[in-house]
């Protein structure tokens, strides 16, 4: 505390001096503020906290300095609210990273942070007071951390394609998503149920699961495909994804089904495929052979040109005659 | 006299009538006619005395082709590349400055001012219509192919679960074969000239060879339908080459302001009904076609310059560029409307290679030798491709010449392509996780749920889409085994497919082969150097594609620019240029380019830029055809008709000589008249007697000649009565009074240069007394070719 105050002193003193001075012109005060910041800059960052500590010194002129460095109280409130909700959203996002439950868990927080951001920006043009807030929070320095954060949240949201499984104004999960999640849970329960039964039998194959859960799994798969198709019809863009929750849930289930349980064993009829394809591949051979043997070779009738028969010509015209 | 009359055989006349002809004529021209029958084959006595050993040739007054040769029997040989077909004729690029032309020029000199404006309007129209046709092809291919793949995919998905995949294979093969059958049938039976990419044909046309039917409306329709069907039919073909032909046909049609096939004459652009003007517009159309196909306007102009136009001037460049730009613009705007974002004009050509990000995919100096090596590989592979295709095409010309066999062959290729693709997909173990719908038709087959078969992205797709995915899919999408197998199989499939009787281009298959081995090369490069060289597979795929295409078609300048424009990346200009250069040099060492090869196999009398280098010892006397069938300035109608209808001398240009002979050697050359002009004259019965009796109501104008262009009626369709046969025709007014001539001693390269640079059709060889000795035509010059054992001479043949 001690050295910090000392560090702070020159700036405060400077402010004091100028406050006392005979010509308290705005211009000079501003300059001094700049200088003070610069002076503080090479020692330690002149943090707001320290300034708050310095408040109780209640020196003359500290008011004007704090006015310059400090946010307006309304703006501070806005910032605090934004901080709060971004903490909440970040926590939620990271907590539901694996297995992915982003959209279902965090849509409220996401809506909140959007509201907060809107609160900050909305006022731009409304009153001078709040426009000041937007200005100081959103565009008064190079870093613009609020903008970065909100951009990050929005990008994440867009990348996860969450809008796809929410209702139009993101007030809840859409019907198809709810249905999908219900089916997903049902199939997971089914897997679990059957695996437990199997544990007793000690046989390490999953025929039981495959047999009992195939209906649920197929329903789930079919629903997913339907959702995909309707999505594709909806927007004709090249890259269209379903929301990440649904995609991930489906991926997990599919991997379990076909990799772990090995349930989807496709019928491979190599013999008949080989037979048919070799038959087709054999057809051209017959075709070319038969056309070579039976088709009459096309002959060209030579026409002899009307020309002087030159003996000196280096071109051997006689060649054509035999 | 009677001898001549009986020799003549043409459909309208009987032998008995001919005998009646021997009666002397009453109108006083009998004497002239009697003498006129003789000197049709003019042989100046001076030259005959000098070339004493030739005199026997000239003794026979009716000397026909078969008679004057030592080996008299017409014998047959199998088709080979060393032939020139009689089927092909020259175009008339030489402006005929006869009196009619001069009169017209004098009469309406104001009309010539608007000609330039009309040229620009035509170029704009060419661009618009070419763009529209490209849109039509693109949209229809996308729709139909989408439908086909959806059906097959549904079938495969169904049978993967229940078994019986062989039915899917059969379905796929049958669908392919059926679609290809339709496409091939219309080409083989309706318009065989629409087969192939059309680039060789357009190249010949712009060189001055009249390929029958090549710029007809019917050809365009067959070409467009054919290309749609062959791409939908799953053949290893692209739709870009045919776009060039389509553009050329559109250009030829629009610039004439009428369609002879539809018998509609819009009475516009009549001034342009000449071969010279049409040629310029056809090169604009070819450029517009390229520009629509690749979204490369500059590339289109350069393509026209490099591959197409044998005749060029600076004014043409700017106009052609205009047509190309309009064509790209039209395509973009229509496609943007089709894709649902109207007025966004950024959708490029038919094939969109996608953007290559320069920052991510730059290249370094170390990579230059690698690129050059890829060029070498491309050249060798391209030469192999061409050599294989050469043998195949030769076989096809010799044995598979009946239309039904051709259709059958195309169907078989379609079915085999499907079967091979299916087997490859079936046996592939390369599964990749699905990410969104980057893959258009993901086939799961034996992969786990949520994964797709990587081989299927290459085979189970239209070739254009496969090229794009090879360029742009992130590293690790294809495993090396898949790429290797794909390259090998597709190489042979593409080689087999090119030259079938379907309309289809070779651009996309070559790019696809190249992209596949290029990507493989990139992957193995970073594998061998264990990551020391980070080779982005997409970049190497692009270089491989350039190398392969360059090795096959041997284009340099235009291909570089096309690749640059199609990828929207100027940075790659240098490596692409290096790759193409190397590929061309290496490829040319082995065999020539695919298009030149096909031109040769078609026995087209194509004139290259220069005469063969070792031909200076040949003179015009050895090159020319002789004796020449000449006409007099005032000629008897009967004689003209006989000459024109004689089956053995289907000549097209006839030197016109003085009609009154004073002495033995005064029949000097006065002009040149074309068969087409003679036919128009006969049709309008412009005879001296009729004019003097004022039976002819109006004078013949240049317009009458233009109206008959380009399909002049055959001589058989013109009826000339017995009385008329005895009339006289005065050709002075209509002939070209100043044909180009060369002395007998001129060397072949000199003759060649004159002929080639001026785009001539006939070049008269005269002696010192301006008497006609011989005539040099395109076939006389084109038959000399530099072969492996020095200078070779090609034979003429009836095909």
C-alpha cells in the first residue's frame, strides 16, 4: 500500500498543483492527465483500484481526474451486467463442451448476453449519456474487449448452428429437436438397459442390444435424416449443418452402434457383384473381337492426282502405285 | 464434239438427246462452240515442248483423272493417317472483286459505315446466346445427373441393408447405358459431325477447311442434347469442349441473319454472307464458348488466337474480347437468378475451380523444380494417352464405322464405366466422416454409420464436381490408395471414351486425372520428406491437372490464362506456365497433340503455319495440279453445264481465259470464276442471247450470290433446255479479274506462304506468256508433311 501511494503521488500532486493554479484551463488539465498516465505507465499500470484508494485522500481536484479516468456509473452498471452474463455463458459453454450440449444448455445465457450487448449499443443515438456509454465501452481503445467477446460468442453460436434447433426467437428448443432428444435419450436408455442385462451373461457380444434397440435406433436415424433433408430444402446453401447438439448426439449413437456394438453388418454379396461386373466388363471384349472379325474393314479409294510426273522430285510418288 | 457430249453423263439428260446436239447451230456460234470443245484442258505448247516427257499426258483431249495416271485401277487401301480426304473443301476467303462488287461499293457507300456497328451488335448477340446455351446445358446436367444419382443412391442404400447389391450395379449400368444410347443415337444417326469435342472441327474451319455441316443449326441442337446426355450418362467426359463448338455454330448462325435449316431469313446482316466475315464471327463464337465454359474471357480470346484462328487482325481481338465478356456476364447473371440470388454476378463459368487462397497456399522457390518435374510426368502421361487413343481411333475408323455399332460401343462404354466405378467403390476401404453436406451424394455402403465412402466422391459424381473436390477438400480426405486406383482406372476410361460417337469434351477428364495424381504426388511428397516440405494437396492437384491437360492437348498460352482465370489466382501463373511448357516440350517429343492427331486421322487438308522445312527444292510445277479445266470469257452454256456436272472433275474454281484465239499461245489468263458463281448464273439464266433479246428484266446483283450462300444448289437441280445449251455466257462481269498467280519456278515454301497468309483457295500457276499451266489448291499443299524419314507425301482418297 505504501509504495503504491508513493507511486501515485506525482500524478495526484500534479493534479493538485494545476487545480490550485491561477489558470485552471481545461487544456492544461487534460495535458496533465496525459502526463500523469504516462508517468504511471512506466512504473505500474495506474489501476482504477488504486485511484479508488486514493479517493479517501479527498484532495482537491481528484474529482476531475476521476471523472476523466472513471466510467460513468450507468456505464459501469452496464459493463458489470455484461461481465456477469459473459461469465455465465462462458461457464456454460465450457461445461457442456463434451458431450456437446451447448445449444440446449446455454441458449438462455446467450440470449441474455445479446440483451446486454443491445443495452449497451441500443442507446447510440438515443441520449447523449448512453451514447457516451456505447462509445466508451465499445470503441474507445484498440482492443475493444467487449466487442471481441461478443463477437466470439456470436461466432461460436453460429458455428454450432444453434439457431437451427431453437425456435424462431430462441426462446426454447424447437419441436423437432425436442423430439430428437427424447428419442436419443430413449435409445441411450435402451442401450444401457440391455448392456446391464448382458453383464450377467458374461458373453461379450452385443447381439442383445442390436436386436432390442434396432427399432429405436432406426427411428432416431430416420428422424435425423428427415431433419437433414428439411434443412437442405430450407436453405439451398452448400454448407448447411444441423445444430451441433443434434449432430453430436447422432454421431455418438452411430459410433456406439456401428463401431462398439458392431450392429450394422451390411450384406455383402461379393460373389454376385463380381459375377455381374465381370460379365459387363467382358462385353466390350466380345464386341471388339466380333467387330474386328466380322465387320468389313473400311477401305479408302485412292484418287490419283493430276500432276506432272517429275523424276527429279524427291517425293516418291510411285509408291502409291503398288 | 460428239465425243464430249456422250462422255457427259448427268441426271437430266439422255443419250439420244445428246446425239441430236451434233446438228449445226443456227445462231452463228457454232464455229466457236466447235472450237471451244477442244481446249478445255489448256496446255501451253511452250511448256509442253520444254517438258517433253509429259506430252503423252496432254494428248488425250478428254483426259480425266483415271486416264492420265500410270496406274489406272482405282485401288483400295485401309485407312491410315497418311491420307487426304476429298470430302473436305476450302472456304472462299478471297474477296472476289468483280464488277458487281465494284458497282455495289460505288452505289451505296453509306451503308458501309454501319457495317462496323452491325459487327459489334452481332458480337454482343453471340455472347448472349452462347451464355444462354451454357446455362441451359449446366442446369439440365445438374438436374438430370442429380436425379440419376439420387435414384441409384437410394437403391444402393436399400440393398446395402438387405443384400443384393448386384441389382444396384445392374441398375446403375443400365441407366448409364440407356442415357448414353439416346445421346449416341442422335449423334450417330442425325449428325455425325457433332461427335467429339468439336475443337478439331472448329480448328479446321478456322484454318479454312469447309467441314460439311459443321456450323449448322442441326449440329448445334444435336451437340447440346448429346453433351447433356453423355455427361448425365456418367461417361468420363466434360461439357466444356462442346461449348466451344456450340459457340461457333451460334456465331455462324447469328452473323448470317437466317437459318437455312429452318428456312427462315430475317433479312438482316446480309452483308456478312461471305466466308471471310463468317470466319471472323466463328472465332468470336469459339472464344465466347471458352469464356462461358471456364469463366475465362481473356482465356477465350487467347484460345481463339492460339488454337483456332489462322487469320487474325487487331480489330478482331477487341471485338472477340467483347463477345467473350458478354458471354461470361450472361452466364453469370442467369445462373445467379437460377441459384436464387439474382443480380449477384459473381458466379463464374460452367466449371468453377473455386478460389485458391493465396496466403494459405503460396509457393516457394524450392517447389519450382518439383513443379517442373510434374510437368515432365504430365507430358509423358499425356503422350501415352494420345498414343493409346491413336490406336483406338484407328481401329474405330477401320472397323466400327456403322452407326449402330457406334451406338453399341458407346453404350458398352457407359455400362463399363458404371461397373468399374461400382467395383472400385465396393472394394474401397477408405471411409471418411461426413461433415455437413460437403459431399453431394455421400454413399455409405460398408462404412460405419455417419461415414461415407471416399472413392464414391470421385466416381459417384459428375466429373466437374470431382475435380473441384480434389482441388479443395482438406488434406486427409482421400487416402493415397484411393487416389492411385482412381488415377489408373480413370486414365484408361477417359482414353477409351474420347473418340466415341458422343459429343463430349476431353478437358474435364484430363483435369480429373491430373488432379488425382497431382494430389497423390502432394501427399506422398510430404510423406517422403516426413513433413519437411509441407505440400498442400490442393495446390499439387491443380498443378497436376494443368500438367495432364497440357500433356494431352498441348495448349500453352491460352491454357495458362484459362487456369489462372478459372482459379482466380494470378500468383499461380508462373508455376502453371512452367508446368504447361514442360508438359508440351516433353509431350511433343513423343507424339503430337490430341486435336492435331484427330485432324490428321480425319484426313483433313490442314495447313500449318509453315511449309515443311526441307521442301525448298520443290517448285510450283511439281506441286500443282495439271491440266487445268479452263473456261473462256464467253463460253457456251452446254460446255459449262458439262464441266460442272462431270463427276470426275468436281473442281471449284475455273481459270477464265481469253475467248478469241489469235495464234497458238495467246490464251492468256483473264480471271477466275467459282463453281458457285457459275451455278447462280445458270440458275438466273444470264445468257448473252437473253440479254440481247431483253428477256432478263434486271441485272444480276451481288445480293443474288449472297442469297444462295452457303448452300449453293447442286448442278443436277438446274435445268437447262436444249436450246439454252447452245446459248453463250459472258463471264467477264462476274469473274474475279485479278486472281493471284505464281510462276512455275516458285518454290513450295513461297507458294505456301502466299496461299496460307492470304487464305487462298486457288492459286493459278502461269508461264511467261500468262498462260495457265496449273492450279495449286489446298490439297496440293497439305499433302507434304515432315515425317520420320524426311518429307512425306500424303495420298488423296475418297472417304
